[in-house]
C-alpha cells in the first residue's frame, strides 16, 4: 500500500532545462533543481538552482569552475587520463581532488498562478563569488522574518561544502552574511519566526567517521552567529531514510507544533520525503515522526533524469486555507515540479 499523499500537479514538470537560456555562451543547462519558494509583490516566486556544463564529447570530460573573482573557467580532461575517476554523474575525481560535473547558480522566476513561471526583468542571477563558492551555490532555502528575506544556500569549493547566507528586502540588493556554518554542512532552513526571542534553524553537519548525515537544530541571537547545536533526527536502519536525512524548507507553524517536511535517502540514493513534528516552544523536542514517507519517487519524471529516483524539496508556500501546502520540488535532479499536501493528512501520517 502506497503512503504517498502528495497530489502532483498535472502540468508537471513545471520547468525543464530546455525552458531557460544558459547564463553564457558555451554552457548548456543540464539540470534545474530544488527551488526555494516565497511570496513577494503579489506573486509566487522560485529561486531555482540552475546547473550548467559544456557540451560533452567522447574524448574529454569538461566542467566549469569559478575563479575567486567570479569568472568562469572550463576544465577539460581526457577520458583516458589515468588520474581521472568519472563514474558518478555528479562528481569527478582528478589527481585526488573532487570536482562537480556542473556549476550551479540561483535564478529568480515568478508566477501569477503558481504553475506557469517566467523570468522577470530587472532581477539579477545569483552566482558564486569568492574562494568558498568556486564550485557554485546550490539549494537555497528562503525564510521571511519581519520585512527581511534570509537566503541560506550551499556554498561549494575545493575546501568543502558549507552554508552561506544573504539577506534582502527587495530582491534587487543583497547583503552578504558570509559562511554561517562551515564544512561539511548543508540543508539549512531558518524558522519563519523567532522563538523566545531567538532565531532557530535546522541544518545537517556530516561526519565520515563518527555519526552520520543527521538533522540538527541551532539557535542564534541575530541570524548570523549560531550555537547550542543539538542533533534531533537520525537515520533509521532498514527504513526509507536509512542513508541520510536533511531538512527541507522552513518548518510550518501549526497548532500542534512545527511541521517539518524533510528528505531521506537510502544508501542506494533513493530520495523520499517524510515528516517531523517539533515542539512549538522547544523545537529540539521531536513530538512525532512518520514511519513511512509521505512522498515517493513514482512518476517517470521522478525516476528518470540526470539522477533518478529523487524527490527533493526546499521550498513551499502555505495557502490561505491554513491546510494546503503548495510544495515545489526537484525531480530526478533535472526537473522542477509542484505538488499539494494537506497538513491534516500529514498529521494522520504522524499519528497526531
């Protein structure tokens, strides 16, 4: 019996790589992934991760990287080079250093109906900049507190994978918060209101030796300096989330607690979505966790793509009825899709 309670948009995929122009000549868009979502100026907006690379051939593997000044350089390595390991669609290893096969930036799109999205004029693309973003920026979560939007995103370089932040009020000018959580860390989602005067965020530090890919909670007096870290959700052996877990978008405040839709994967990299319920006043307390996933990759656009068998979200908007979540998600690491979820149905899955 399926536990998938997501009602997918019949128009899916909403966005495919062919729907957007590349950022510059010589590159093509390989994937559209994992958008942040928010309301602004009377519209629904997505901050989509756009992953690009040069056209590939049978002789070389080629991929872009950024200089510290933000200029794009193309690396080209013969496929028969003994120092090249290129067995993963996402990462190549060359002379002991890992490189991403694509370079990601963030691009703003908006919609009047939440289904048809377009690039508005006058809004800049967001590219990696500086030594800690030379392999690009990825998977942005967007949280609005008061009149400020907080953007938390993955910053990638040969030094590692960490969480950086930007702030904006108008989406035209941005203030940089720098790297707020050092490598190895990602999946950072800030709560949409302060709790007892403090900012809170979910995040995922990782260890290759002890521990694992677990969901942690952090608190902050100002949104920039984070501490009092606590591990709140671990992988579950033998279950759909046995390999890794990580936060989705900002938790949703409900009468029963903070509802968090999170992603989990097996060691074979099959990604599904699940649900957690956290205490309203002390979100380090997990009140409930669904045993089964609430969304499973089943459609062809979820099982076949750049990296198949993946549903992954870090963006949603809550509808005016207070129950319907319009969730935007990445499918198969290639497409942007939409689905509706009912908070009441998620509560039933949580047993609360």
